[in-house]
């Protein structure tokens, strides 16, 4: 399993944008398609909302890739 850490510098990030920024897709639109396909899980539950708000402390899984969202240091 590949683990990726994403440092969040704001209150939240939309799921499709997160997938783009960590390199799982080329654009936010491609991220929406990925989410709609049903392969994205947040904290162990399948997520189908393309622009779901992701906050620090959450874990996103796509296949064998796990993304840990951490708060940026102040």
C-alpha cells in the first residue's frame, strides 16, 4: 500500500481537488469522474460526493493508495 501525506493549509479542500493535487488524476474534472466511479473511500466509507469537504485528520483511500490529510503547522 502506498501512503501519501497531504498538508492542508486551509479549513478544508474539496475531494476532487485533493485527488488532483496528490497526482491521482490530471484535473478536478477527472477527479470527479474517479469519485463517481465508486473507488474512493473516506475514513472507511465509500464516498460518491465529488466536492465533499476534506478536513485535517481524515484518510482517503483509492485502490492501494492511502492519503493522510494533516494540518499545516502554524
